[in-house]
């Protein structure tokens, strides 16, 4: 069956415009989704080789939402540049629909509550014209138990809302929101999304950027229509950074 990496615990369901394939365990949902057609998604109870940006390991223990969705996009198009931001807005929409509050984005791919990471995104492209949007959300899982370095740095949906949705229902909410936001971007362009994106940054914020060794500091001034970070330097000038140029962003306040 398409998308089933094993016959145990594999189920295919519909989620409005989406076909959702659910597995008990995979290496990486993004790698499974790499072979899927548009508007298909895969969710797994656990990942054995979950990863984030720059191949960083991602703890993917039971009780979290590990989801990857395939959307249409032209490589290097304006929409392609907006995809990580659109995905972030969609995940925030889905989380708010389930009662989460005080969410903010940390460019380019983290969703935080205060200073703690609740969710992360990873965008891959394996086939021309298609992109895989990987979403990881801490729900009822215990990532600190797997990696002690995460203690005090992560948030869980279970600690933020009174009624925790099932992982299937949360996946469905994320997919429906992603379809709606992505169709908006494709039809109207990224400019319509920018006010919603920048409202989630809690601006201005003092930040430090790691540019693969070199470090710069300044005030994070949001993103532009190309999805680039805008950093206001101490002299008042604005400098722009592409996501691939910034290895790590840290808040300084």
C-alpha cells in the first residue's frame, strides 16, 4: 500500500483534501513522504531517525506529532521562499484552534511558547514541483527523558490546554490549516501572509545569528516578502539574511 512502510499499524484515512497515511514507526516521515504525490501526508507514532535543520537529530518519542505533508510548489519561486513561514502560520492556526495561546515564531522554523520550543518545521524537496513539509509537535511525549540537554527548553501541548486532542485529530487540524494557508499564498502571493507572519514574532527582539562560525547581533525586525530575516544593526541599517545563511538564531532578551 502506498506510503505504508510496514503492514503493522499502517492505516490510510481522509482529512478533507488530504490522504493521510499513519504508521506505528518510520525512520523519518519526510523520507517516507518523499515518494508520495501531492496532498498526501504521513504520520508516525515514532521516528527512529528524525532530523531538523542542518541534519540535527530530532527526538521523536511516542506521544508527539510527527507529520510530513506534500504540497505543490515551483522551486525558487516566490511561493517557495514563503513556504516555511506559511507552514509556521498554519501550525500556529491549528494549535490555537486546540486552545494553545501565546505562541510565537522563531525564524525560520520554530514555534515557541515563551522561550520554550513547542514545535519545529523542516522543508525538503525530493521531486520537482513538490515540497515536503515536516512538522514535529511536542504533545504528550517526554523529550527531556530522551535527551537531558532539552530540560527547560521544550514545551508540550498537554501542559498548555485543558483538552488534549488525539494525534490523529491534531494532524487533521494541521493539514486542513496548511492547505488553506498554502492555497492563499499560491493564489494571492506572500504579501497577504506577511502581517500574520510578523505578528507572531513579538517584535522587536535582540538576537544573535550564527552564520556558520561568524556571529552578528542586532534587532530582529521581522521578515520581508521573500522570507528573508531583517536584522537592524546598531547603526540603524537593515541587513537581510536567507534561511540557508543562518545556522542558528538565539534570542538575547
